[in-house]
């Protein structure tokens, strides 16, 4: 009998469960293993990916969407954090190959819709979607949830979040407060997350881009002030992410794969 509590969670299901499930959408959470200032764990991105993906899948199931949540991939591209210890790096081409192989497995299993649920800013998967288009019958979608929620985060949080700031700290306080390092007085052990200013106006304005070397950009890998974070803010952020993505997953699962998909 399929788990009544988490019928979307592949790692908790049996072969009999999966055969009976008729999954229409796969959700692939992409995390990372990297430092997050001095107060958050290396697994921050993976924790966020798992918790948010589960919450979105639960909402989708409540709305009749047969979605399967795949295990979190706990590694990402960390080439610009290489000066920090144990920032475990997979090059973009390696990640592309991993997802391409998983896509092939989904295709063989009859699951023709895949949503990459990305929790790590160092991952850039849009080129992969272009590369796989026309080479697989699986339709791929991408959600960088931290970008998708940025407008709401600016309403909830006092400081914009780039990495290990107020938004991420609030989420981990909501999900895993036992992993957030604080002093005996309840103050975060983090620094202020200050960033070294860029030298060139074109870079400051975003007219020209680069891959930022984080050991030069930051002191302890944090980019954004985390000290106003609360678990309550994390709960608000989670609820909004679920409100935006859960119904989409349900709609996607129910949508027929006709000649015009995903257009009207």
C-alpha cells in the first residue's frame, strides 16, 4: 500500500507503490554542498530543496496532481567557491550529463514531464533545456525558486538575500533550527554578509557579468545580512512558494501532451 503520508516521495515508496501510482510529473530538487557564512550548514541548499519540494508536492497531490519527488541531488557547481574548504564542485557539463541520464530514465519509465527545482545559484540549467529540446520526449521545465520568490522576499525581509542572508537563514530556522549556529544569547554566529564593491561601473550596473570569486567578494562566504531572520519569515516564504508552485505542478500533471503542449 502506497504511503498515505508522502505518496510523492520516491525514496519512501516500494516497487508496488510506483507501479500503481501513474506519475505524470517528476520534480527533481537540485541542492549543493557549500559554506553558508558561519551560521548555516553546508547542506543549506539541499535542505531547502527537499523541504520546499515536499511542500509543493503535497499541495499538488491535494489538488489531484500525480507528482513524484525524486531524491535531492546534493551537489552543484562550486567553481567560484573553490577557495573555501569542501565546497564540493561538479562542473556544469557534469551536472548536464547527470540530468540528461535521469531524463532518459524518466522517458523509459513513461514520465514525460520533468521540473528541475533548483536551490543553488551556481547552477545554470537553461542551456541544458535548450540542449535537450527535441532530443527527448520528456518536456523539461526549470524553477529557480530563490529567483521566483524574490519579489515576495523583498516584502517579508528587511535585507535582500544573495547567499546565506536573511531569506535563507529564515528558511533554515523554519526547517532545521537545530542546525543554525547561535550564541548563548541567541545571536547568530554569522558576520554581516558584507560584499566587496566591484571596481567597474559596468559590473555594478549589471551591463557586464562575470563569475564572482567568492573568496574575494566575501569574508566567510555570506552575501547578505542574516541578522533579522526569523522562523516566522521562513514560514511565510514557504507558504508563498507553495502557493505559486504547488498548483502549477497539479495543472502540469493533469495537462494532456497534445501537439501544442504547453501552449493553448
